[in-house]
């Protein structure tokens, strides 16, 4: 059973599937070498990237993530200074320090291969890591980066799921709502009951508020930082300048709240595009939506408080789990409907919960939000998480607020069930051409001149 803390976790930009996932995979490979005392026998490591990792990995910082993982850095504790130092040392010394007793020759161009010709059978984001002693293979492992910083390992049952047992396990939304009704729970309450199987209610609350603080920090950093984003598109960071205009304006404008939501979402995703730390929600590419909507809740609704934030996160996390269990949160598998679409659905449900809405209204809000993201493609220009990703988070955030409001005005009376729209999203993703699934081989990526 997934925990909400599997959905909301620390990540580094620009991509949870292309940067963080490969970093976690590479660290797992390194740790395995050390645990089995194989590290001293290794004198070369090669990494083969396939599918979306091969097509957009260079722009998504996949090579950076691999180096950080092989160097043993922990995603939970990593700092921007650590990232800069490690990458700089590897490039300068043409070697990588994998252990206190072991460094091996390593160059990105010689040891990381972006294989765009071989099509992976199991999952688009596939990486193969091979450790050698001269020409002899000492260890070989194949990993799948399946979105949101989750990985799977070929032929291994090991998973990275927090909750092994839960008192209220659910298969889908209908099942979840039945459990809530049977036990007289609001959705956030049943989620809390599941979370405290491994912890205490106090600790779960503290962790949720800690995650919110990190989300808010990414907003604040994005509102301060200026300049041109790296990658060659010459995209200027806009959040800071727009925020200054908004805070100076004294004009009465009924849509001012929307302007702030836009800028908060953009601030997070500009930080992400710059390689900063964000919280997956459920991915890096969609990391700005939930923080922006929580700020909307705090600044533009009545009686907002910490309890509302906790309800928001418990509910949004559970909606994310439903998509993770029954569909996908990977742009490489189902397009951007699995990233921004899912984040929009999560945020809409979370907002209704924070505002005291019913379970019926929560489900309806989540459904409305996804229904109007169906078919959304993932076609980043030049493979960078910049255009259309940054502005798309702003649009997704305002759309989620709209979905929440519609749901509550209609008392959650929807014709379509959330389970139906989740299945539709997955079916649409399977039918979608590969060129629209994070390969930069179609859509905006080929119709807009890179400049």
C-alpha cells in the first residue's frame, strides 16, 4: 500500500523520472556493490539509457542524477552545493568517487550512452547499469524509472513503498468511498488511519507540515530568483517580476487571486527547471500546482489554518495514490495528463477537503479536474522542463480551483465517477503516439523553432 509520503517526497530538478529516478537507481547499484563487497573489483561502470531517458535525458539532467547516485548522495539530504561540487569534481578529475576506498575513471561521454535506436519492451524510462572488471561483467542491473521518483528493478520484488500493511486498504475510488461510508470517515480521516500504522498521528501531522514548508520554500525561492534558465532556449524567469507587479498594484481586480496562483505555480517550476529542490506532487514536472493551490487556500479563503493544510495533503495524497495504483503518473507512459492532469485532480480534491467539503464533492472535484486534462501531451521543447511545462503548471493550478468550486456549488453531483476517468486517462495514454510522451519528437517540440 502506498503512503502519501511516497507521493510527496523530496526531489531535485528538473525531472522526478529523468533526474531523481536515475539518481535513486544509481545509488541502489552503488549500495549493492558495497553491501556485497563487490566495489573493490569494479574498475569501470557503463550506463545505457533507453526510451524517453535516451531522447530527453540530456536536457532533463539524467547524467547528473546518475553521477550523484553513484557518488552515494542521499536525495533526502542533498544540497545545491553538494550537487555543484560533485558534478564539478567528476568533470575535472574524469573519475567518480563511489566509496571512501574506491574511485573509478568516469566521463559522461564515455560511460553514459543515450540509446535512441533500441525500443524498451517494458517501460519507456529504462536504464541499464553495468559494473566491469576490465571486460568481465561483475554486476548488471536494469531499472525502470516509472514516474514521480519511483523505480522498479528487473527480476526483483524489492519495492520502495512505505506502508506494508494498512487497516483500510483500497483498490479504487469506489472501494475507498465505501470504506469511508461504512466507517463514518471523511476521506482525510481514513488516510490518517492508514498512515499511523507506521507512525503516530503527531508525527504524520509534523511530516505533512514539514513537506508544506518545503513546498512553500520553493515558492519563495522562485519569487526571489531571476535570470535565464540553462538549456539553450533562453527562457527568462518571470515569477519574480510578475510578483513585484502584483504586490505593488493597488487596483481592485476580482481576478487578482488567479494572478497570484499563476505566479506561485510558475515560481516552483522555475526553481525546478533550474535544478533546485522541490517536492514531487506527484512529479517534478507538475510540482507547482499543489503548492500554489495551498497558498490560494491560505490567502484567499476564509478561516484557513494548519488543520486545513493537513486535510488538503491527506486528501490530495490519497487521490495521487489512486492514480498511481490504477493508471500512471509518468509523462513517458501516458503524456502530461499523467503529470499536470493528476496534480490538477489531486489539488482540486485537496482544496475541497480543506474547505470542509463532503467525500462526494471531493471525488467530483478530482474527476472534473482530470476530465478536462484528458489527452494532454508531453512535448517539451528541446527536451527541457521549461516550455510548455512552467506555464502549464499555472494553468493547471487555476483549473483545479475551478474544478473544486464547481463541485461544491453542485454538491458533488457528477455523472462521471473518478474511477471511470482514471481508466479513461490510462486508456488514452496507451493509445497516444510515443512522439507525444516525453520524447520531444512531436507537438510543440518539433513545431517551435529552438532559439
